[in-house]
C-alpha cells in the first residue's frame, strides 16, 4: 500500500494504482476522455491533468502511478485552464451538430464540455471533411465526429486482436479508418461493434434501420413479427435510466406491443430450438466420427472471424443457423401455414444486442426459397429510440407476456446471452438425453463468469466430454492456435465474438468510461439473465412444451430433412 494526499485528503491505495484511481477512492472524479479502463490507458488527450508537488508541468493522471508521500492537486486554476483549452481545441475542429447527432445527450465529449463549463469556443479550427462510410450493413463511420482518442483503435487491436482501425494520414488530416482509407465493408471487419461501444462520440455507430420498421408497422398489408434476443432484456432499461443489470422483460414486451407489432415472439424460443438441433448434431458427430471439436455458430461476429481468419475451422462450425434466424424461418413456414398468411407478407424484425446480426440477416446462404428469415435487425439502442419516439413512458408500463407459442421459453434459453450460457443450456439437454433421465443437478457453474477461457470435463452417459467456453476473438484465436498445434483437444466449444457474450454486444446501450471504471457490465448484465433462468417454469430446452409440439406437428425430429432445410446453413471459405 502507498499513502498519498489528494486535494488535502490522505488516501491509501495499492502500490500499482494510478492517480486517477486514487482520486476515485476519495470521491474525486478526475475528468477523462481518451481513457477507457483495460482498453485505452495511454494518457494521450491530456484532459485528466493534475498537479504533483515537486514535478514539472502537469501530469496525465490516468497513466501516472502513485508514490509514497505524493501530494496531488486536481482542481487549481492552472489545471482548470489547461483542461479547458484542451477540450476547446478538440471542439474547434469537431463537427458540432449536436442537436441532430445520434449521441446527443449521451456523448462523453458533450458531457465533458458541460462539466468544464465551456460556454464558447474561442476559435474555429480546420475541420475534417465529413466522410461518412455507410457501405456496410452494420456499422457507420463518420470522420467529422472523430476526436482521435484511439479507444476504437485499441479495442479492435488489443481486445479483439483484429486491427481493422488505425490512425491514417498525418497532422490535420489524421483520421481513424481501415487501412488505405477503405470502407469497413471492404475490410475483414467482423462487425462486432466493440469499436462503437468504446467510442465516446458518434464517430462510430450502427447502421440504423428504424424507418424501415416503422414503414412495415404502418403498412396494413404487412404482418410484422418482432423477436427479442436474450440479452436485450438485461440492458434495455439502461436507456430509461435504470441501473445496469435491471431485468425489464415484461416492460420490454409491453413496449413492443404498444409500438404496433402484430406479434411479439422471443428469440429465446428459438434458443431452445437451437439446443435441440445443436445438441443432436453434437451427439451425432461424437457417435459417427464427425468433425470435432464442434464449435457454436450463433455469434455472427465469431462466424465472420472464423471465415476470415481461421477458415480451416469452418468444418468445425455447427451447421445450425443462429436462433433469431431459426425463428424467422419458423415464422415464415410453420407459423405462416398455421395462421394462413402468405410468408411474403410477413416482415420479421429482430431486436438484438449485436451489430453483426444486421449483416448476418442479409446473408444469401440463410434464405429459404428466396425469402430472408429476418427482414430487419435493430439494436437495443435503436429499440430505445423507437420507444422514445413513440413517447411511451417506459417506466409506467405494466409487465406484459410474449405472444403464445413462439414466445415460450425455458431458463436454458434465457442464459444464452451471457458467455457460457449456450454451453450450459446444451449440457442440460445432452446430459438428459445420454443419461435417459431428468437430471436435477443442472447448474454448470464452472462455465459461468468472465474468465477469458473456461474449460471443463463432463461425464455424460459414461463418456467424458471435454468442453471450452471462449469469448472475445482474441481468446478465440488463442484457443484455436492451441488446437492447431495439438496442445488442446475438445469435443465442444462455445465461442462468442464479444467479451462477456451478447450482454456486452456492440448494439447494447452506451455506458460511459467513468461508469466502466467502477463496474464490470459483463457481470452485472449477466446476473439479470441467470435470475431469469431461475424463475422459469422449465429450465431445460427439451422440456419446452411448444418445442415438443413443433417437432410433433411439423419438424418430426431434430436434424430431420425439414429441420435441415429451414434451420441449418453453410459457411464461406
Ligand atoms: Fe445472442 Fe443468440 S444469445 S447470439 O449472444 O445463440 O446477439 O442475446 O440473440 O440469435 O438466442 C446476440 C443474445 C442472441 C441468437 C440467441 C444465440
Ligand atoms: Fe474492429 Fe469489431 Fe470495430 Fe470491426 S466492428 S472495426 S472488428 S472492433
């Protein structure tokens, strides 16, 4: 421990703390801009300056380590002026169309300008020409909003280990973009959107699709079905000021009904369906000597990563479509037949915590008889915007239930949105099938939590199955490399493209760097899902009565010919 003084308050902190952290411990929030815990700790923007007695000049507190007896001041005239002129300089060449900006009132630069009491910008700097790259289906990059903080560059480079974005050009013309100024769409970007949720401003954002959804809702000829991913309910409340980790399932459903969707179904139903298909695929591969390890294929960011960077593992990917695509396919076949609706008149909207799902939904491989499974994908943030546009008072909504049939789900499906959830759900079903009984011990806690790589051995039906759970593409690369050289061997691996799984997907509500300093949002949001698991009547996918009915009435059995046609896919080498 080290003792130092911050603004005349004595504080003891661990030896390797920074001044920024020590200040937090005494309740002083030093302003920051480029700083993002564990992602970007480079002291570049010089907003977090402090004075250290005996040191020359002001120091960047986010990188400066504490020392015994140090005397620090965080709020002097000199500091206030330095911070102010730094931010004024950034603002002078920033595109300041705040009122019409997608991050209005949710922008870290805007908050900082307010906190530093900046009331005018004394000079106009040279502005980067507005170059908007909106070519991809998932992500929009707008250089005129970029403040060159480097947060996106480093999340892509160090957390995802992909390195799509970097500083290009020099001086005034410095820009953050893919190499050679290419479009994101023409680079091997996996659309995970981790750069978006790291961006303090609106330089990176999702490709919005809200208007197309409103048009479908308003068209009396179109039957609009909406579905919600497991992780959305764990975070949507944040858009309305609720604490991180508040489960808002009932209010979310009520809001969707108010927005005018004809049916509100749940991706969770299809998560149960995925377990049936994927679980049986695994059993088949193990019995018949198919390609192992089998790797989950529900995270489209991970699937793109595999296709671009590890194509030799394509045969390992489960042939199952991701749950929301499965649900779309079932809506446009089974449900359409039952309701006697022309599938061409059905418009399926998926609300997802993910930006990569937007591009996934356009993949031609996923079409069935020329029809897309899913017609539009909106992020959790976009759903928040629609609810606000419709002037619905979210907090006053009474909880509502999903529509019957394709809205029914088990606790196994609920946990899909957290890393380890798909694995745990699969084990609950596979174990019952192999043991031939309704096992009571169903909480596989060793696959839960935020450790980068989780491994376990489970004995099922007398055989030992080796499994791994991996999240974030950097970790995925590490595991795949070990498998390649024969250092590791598994039967089944769950891989999610984002660290933490879907709960921290690129489409989830923005959380400021300041809040991320204090709490691990992966853990908080996951808690909401594990809570949902425990309150469900059924907690194993194969016990979902509606899943049983779907197989009895329509699909026959898992991996049947019909199931293959609707629910399985292939990948691009
Ligand atoms: Fe996920 Fe999914 S769990 S990928 O993380 O498998 O996005 O939440 O919707 O489709 O169900 C995301 C979350 C989903 C799908 C499901 C899977
Ligand atoms: Fe990198 Fe993911 Fe952003 Fe693409 S979407 S630039 S892969 S962080």
